[in-house]
């Protein structure tokens, strides 16, 4: 693998221009603010696609009745018809509550691991991939797994938000968390953590490596730019974001089934994994492992386009603001 100069995101051709005065180091607060803002934008725009994906992954009844499973658009129409358009945003509270620490951890840990793996300010593509793997696994254990267990439980509930008498088991993200811990124990919030870590690690390994490589190619091809225009950042983020879901769709489907299921006494993590995988293959076939791949790609790819574009723009704005304040101090 070839080596390239290590540049944190938003650094353009010359790397990071601002951080702590005179050091060029980007403080963690910048990653927190830029990453949190990017994650918030992604969640608000893309969450309905995630809800459709989860419903498709959990659907078994039509297959068992000999009917053709509903597709992406049909599933979305069914949710809107039965549960109002707000049904597409079930579980959003769980996502929003975890998005800031998730994105802060993702970008901060990626830069940390990349620094550890770099040599003389340079890092190979394999090093970038390993840093992405580490970042994805870190965010999965710290934030993503409990957030997704709560989100999936909320998304799986098929009740109308327009009918006040149709009261679901889980009324909100905090209520879902409290109910799950009370009835099934706190360990349930970490159900599927190994699969979630594997999914997030492969996602971010592929995502960060592809994004940085494509960005470097774009800068090399366009020497007139020191920073890529936002529309190019969005296209690069879209392409790199689409690569992860295809590499780990079966992992995501199995994880979703495991996290949806209630606790069974005496069941171990391995026995649960074997049972869900075997049941999925035997009753629904190989294609079932790729259920929800369309909405997942449609959610993850534009989501990463939004994340990288907003992250770089906000980070650039923070850098410019700090530069102005330092110039005033001088």
C-alpha cells in the first residue's frame, strides 16, 4: 500500500492550519462540535430510511404466509398509512441522544489511532483502514450498541401515533431504556455488541479509507483547489458511504434480529447468534440476509455525504473563527 501525508479532515491540501496556537493540533472540542453538528444533520435527514430498513429486516409474517415481502417504497407507504408520517421517525430520540458522543468519538478516535499508526507524518492506506476499524469498534462499544437496541425496539412497534388510545410498550427513548433495564437487565442494552462492533468497524474502515483516498485523488487532479468544494465532498462521501453496507449487510440483519428479540433465560450470546442465523437461513433463505439493503444504502450513503460535508464545513468555520480571534489578540 502506498503512503500519503496524514491530514485530518478539513485540512485540505496543506493539512490542519489551525488548532492550539502554533501547534497545528486540532483540539477535541473541534471534533465534538463539528462531528455533533454533522451527526445531527444526518439523523434528521436520513432517519426515515433507517426505520424502513429495520422494518424490512424484521419482516417475517408475509414470507411465512407465502406472500412476497414488501419492497422499500411499499414498506414506507405502509408505515405512513398505518402510523402516520411521524411513524418514520420512531426511535429518533435514541439516535439524537447518542449522535454527539458517537460522532465525537468517531472522529477523535480515528485521528488518535491514525497518529499512533503514522510514521514521520505519513500513513499508509492500510494504516488508515486500521484507524477506521478502531474508530468504528470504539464508537460501537461506547455509544452505538445501547442506542441501537433502544432505537430498534421503538422502530419495531407498529402503532398509530395519531390514536391516543393506541399506547405502545415503549413510549420514548428514556422510557424504553428504563423498561428494558427493569425487565431484562442492563446487559440487554449491549446485546449484539460484537456484531455491532464488527459492522461499525468494517463500515468506518472502508469509509475513512475510501474517503481520504478519493479526496486526495480529487485534490491531486485539481491543483487549483486547496479545499474541495462542498459538492465534491458530498459526492466523495456518497461513494465512500455506499461501500460499507454491501460489505457487511448479513452482519447488520443478524444484529437487528438479535437486538429486537427479548431476553431468554439461559441463552448465551453464541447460542443466540447461532439460533438467529440458522432460523434466518432455514426459514427465509440466503436473500433474507440482505433484507433492507436498499434503504440501508440509501440511508448510509447520503448520510455519510452529509456527515463529511457538514463536518468539514463546520470545522473550517471553527478554524476561521479561531484564526480571527487570535489575530485580534495579536
